């Protein structure tokens, strides 16, 4: 019988740990300091503003009025140091910092969590592998494989919450994935069923583009309905990137998570930001649906 080398044993253990990390849900006890996630767990809708430029003063003003900040890194030139500086400028702002990343790579997610975000938003998720990666790198063992790093996150959230960051952040971290293609729609239940995924939401404009169906057309509505049904069947939170769906739509009562939308206190952004001064439900500039 061929002897088992230490390297083979170590690889087997590592593989088991990886599986283990991907299948353990995070227990939530007590009230969260991620107030946006707490609202979602309470069954309420949450709205954001999109920050796509390095502007700490503007960020701190907007962050007074919304549930969370949608820092845009998929379709902007923002860098992690830009977002780090904005979070540091007003760390106790009511809007919880979250980042839409371009992918689910380890270094992107670990940079994001180390600078202090409490939400990781991953676009164009077509299968469970990408969803698992989003969870795996966003949380510490045993719930994921995030490693310990020097960043401002621990200092900010320990001070704000009065709780130790390392033992509380996994419950407070929100992991959200976007369904934006027919392939993602087909796999929506499996994606939503990945332990550790908190929110599954539709990227409305890209789903229209990838499917070829105009928004509000019967075929498009069928795709939305399937995602909605699969996400709720998996016991997860359903959302829509487009805030126009937050009311007056058959799925509005179950849609909880949105990019942009109305502020919490009636504040309206200045005009000139993608038309949002006129219409707070408008998507960010460049992400408008085709005419």
C-alpha cells in the first residue's frame, strides 16, 4: 500500500476546510451594527446612493440620508484608497458602506473588507462557484476564508459598536449577488441556496440586455418572476437594482434591496447627478436602460 505523504494529508485537510467554510451559515444573535442589514432582516426596504467619484465632502453629505452607500467599482475609476479615505472622513455616517466590486476575487474582497465596508456586492453571478467565492473571502473562519489584515475596519467598527470587530463582523457583513443573465436566472435557486449569501438581486438593465427582452415585456417579467420565486424559496432576501421597482409593481412587496431610491428623510440630491435631483429613482449616469 502506498504511504500517504504529509503533503497529501495537508491538501486533503485544506480541501475539507474549504468545503466546511462554504457550508456554515453565520449565526446572528442580538441587534446588528450594520443597520442596513438589520432593516432587511426586519423585513424593510433599504435604499442607497451611488458614489462613483472620490469626493469625501459629497460622500459625507449624501451618507446622512440613506441606508447604505453603493460605492461603485465595477463601472468607475474609484480605487480602494479613494473609498478608504471617504469612509474615514465620516465613519459614523448612517449609510453603511458597501462596494459593488467587478468580480469575486480574493484580493478585491479582502481589500474591501479591510478598509471598512460591511457589504460586498458581486455582479453577473451565473453559477454557485462565483457565489461561493463571494461568501468565502468576505468572512473569517469558520464561516469563510478571509485572512487577518491591517486596515481601518477594526478600529472604526469596534469604536462605533462598542463590540470586538473580529468576533462580530461576520454576522454584520452583508453578501449580495446580482443575477444579470439568462444563465443566472436558470441557476437562481442554486445561487440563492449558497450558505452565507444574504441578498440576491436583479441587475435590471443588464438582464434586459443579456436576454434581449425589454424591461416590462412579458418575457422579461417571466425572468424576474423566476428569480423572485427562487430567491424566496431559498429563504433569502430579494432585491432589484432599479429603484423604479420599489413600488407599484407585482414584485414590489417582496423587493427589499435597491441601488438608489428615496432617502430616509425626504432629502433630494442636487440636480445634475444622473437626473436624480429630478427623479431620485433614476439609475446612475451611464446605467440608464436603452431607449
